[in-house]
C-alpha cells in the first residue's frame, strides 16, 4: 500500500512537470542550426556541464538497478561506482582521448573515426553504437513505469499508459529544443533530483539508524556485503568487467562524451569530467543505501524480484508530501536521462548513418526536421521494445552487456585512433565485429531455452571481459595484417 | 574496519553531493544566462546575414 496521496503529492508532481516542460518548450526559439540542436552551439560552461552530465546519467532505471545491487550485494554493489568515479577522474585529469576528440570539433565519435579510418568505418561505428545504445535504453521506460506504478500505487494495468505519457512529455521538448532544451531541463532536473534524493536518504538513515543498516547488510549478506572480492556473487571477473566498462563508458558513451564535445573548449571538457567524477560514485552509493534500507525493512522477501524491493520500500516508508517530492525527483532523473539518450542516438543516426544520404549538404531547416523525426522514431521504438522485452537477470548486468556491444570496440578504436599510428580500417572493422558479436550472441542465447544453461555457466562477466580483450586483439591483428598485405595503402 | 570504510565513503559522498548541488544551483544559473545570451547574439547575427527577398 503506497503512502502517495493524490491531493497532496499529485499537485507537487504536476507543478514540477508543468514547469519543466514549459521551460523546455520556451527554449526552442534559441535553436537556429543543427549545431545548436545537437550541441547547444558548443557553448556549454563548467557548472551547466556538470548538472547536465550528472542529471542525464541518473535515471529511474539506474536508480532501480543500483538499488538492486545494494539489496543483493550490500556495499559491494557500489564497486562499479568506484570504478566509474576513478575512471572519470583519471580521464578528466589527463585528458586521455577526450582532449584530441574535443579539439577536432566533431559532433560524434564516428565522425572522429572517419578522419583516421575512412567513411566505411564511420558508418559501421554509427550502426553499432546505435544498436548497443538503443538496446541499452530499451528497458528504461518499463523500469520507470514499474517504479511509478509501485510508488504512486497505480493499478499495474495502467503501466502502458504511464509509460506512454512519460515518453510523450519527454519527446515533446526534446524534439522541439534539442540539446539546448535538454541542458536547461537537466539543470532544473539536477536540482530537483538531488534535493529529493538527499532528503529521502537522510530520512531513511535517521529513521532506521546507520548502524542498523550496516548490521542488516552484515547479517543478511555476510562479510561479502562489505568486500566484493569475497562476495560469492561478485568476484574478480565481475570487478574486472566493472573496471573495463568504466573506462570504456567514460571514453565513448555518447551521452557522456557529448558533454565534452558541447563544452566551450577541451580544458572545460576536462574540468567537467573531473568535477563530475564523485557524482558517479554517488550514483551507486545513494541507491545502494536505499537497497540496503529495503533489505532492512523487508528482509529477503523480495529475493526473486529484487528489482522491486526499493520502490516497494519507498512507497511504504516515505510519508505523504515527501513522497510527492520523491516522485518529482525520480521523474526529473528519468526525463533528463531519456531526453539525453534520445538525442544522443538520433545525432549518430543523422550525423553518421545517414551521412551517405545527405552528404552534409542538406539545409539547416531540413537537417533540423530530420533530427526531430528521428527522435520521434526512437520514442516509438522505446515504447514497443519496453513493452516487449522480458528482462532476465540483474538490470545492471543487462545494461553492462548491451553497453558492451559498442563500448568494447569503440573504446579500443578510439584509443588506437588517438595514440597508435599503425592502426587502420581493417583493425577497426575486426574490433567492431568481435565487440558486437560476443555480447549479441550472449543476449540471444540467454533467450533460447537450449542455450540458456550454457549462458548461465559462462556468465555475463566472463563474456564481457572476453569481449574487451578480443576486441583489442582484433584491432591489433587486423591493423598488422593490413600493414603487411597492403603497406602502401595503410 | 570495513564498516568504517563504507561509513566514511558514504558520509563523504552525501556531503559532496549536498555541496555540489548548492554550487551548481547557483553557478549553473549564471552559465545558462551566458549560454542563452551567446546563442541569441549568434541568431541575430545569422538573421541579419541572410538577405531578404
């Protein structure tokens, strides 16, 4: 039974929604060119960049997935956050790959790759990035619908309606205002989301006591709740995948890298990364506390449906009034994520996959029209995929596996493009094929009854680690083979 | 010892989050003002540049 009260909490949510959407829509008059639409005219400064990057990388799916890690593994579930924060700080501090990328003034990663590897690699990279990206965000909408249904106490049969309304609101201001609307709404959403999360976390800590939460984690999960190396469900292969994924995501995840590309200069891009790095730890720590709170409150009642433990916990313990702020903050988190992701993947489809069609010669008006149409199409895809795909296993693991489809090959190609003179198109193609084939095969085999036992035996972590290693070997081998066979052409 | 590590980490993370939220709330607003000002001047320049027939 939810504490959500439509007379008190309902108006809080509606005021927030109305305010954000109005701001997003008013901004559209500042959009004149495709560059304004996709990168806000490359005028983004430090603090707005931090707000936007933080807001776009924290959605309801992230919060549920990371709370699930806290519920199942205790504080050991924070490990991916530690890896991400460290990776982001190191990349921001050194400017590794992101400095040459920003200095080339490109819109997307594939555009950068074309300069080194040619047009075909650009097209193939665009295709793989969109495939991985769309599969990755395909589950966002269902998670948001589930969360809101539980916390607000909707009848689950309204799930599809809730999902459609959320998506339509997000698509409306993203289609009209592009990156500019996203930046402004991200700023509002960052403040609402942060304030809501902090209030809820502090309330839970004071209500149950920090010592009691620690004790619950220790009793229910054992010593593995505090040490991922000795946790029977974690282990070295999973930690290794967390580290690979963290560096690859920081270097090539389009929604992250687009903030560097939209920054005023490479120095600002580096500072955005360095200053946002602790947020990537908070992105795991705060939901993990909620997950441990759910474990404290329910015990192992949600063992089979651990993803629903956190929303059920919040709907039961957060009082009227505060639950409205919580729903507004979670909606804020989700809207900023979905809008950024829709724009990120549509920008790659337009800029890279459709390049052979428009050849960069379309007028600004026609370019804007197509970008808006692509966002609408992505919205429809999300709705259909969100309703259709049955999630198996941890949500975070699904996000890791789908992300790996492109993160493995793109990170290898980016590093090679920036720092290895002998890298060439054969190596790039080999890395793309190896990087996409392994995780896609794993996802398909996971859905087929005969091959399911094999996927369970190998597991997603070893598969993920193998993908990164094989992609790197393929890049080196492919490049060396071309250099030996066609030394004059490479 | 591990309890202490996670307690300190969580305390620092929450403190950092509160501090950054307040700073970004103030300075982010200023950034938006400058961003819109720059884009408006770009737009004006562009519109002036396009000859009307």
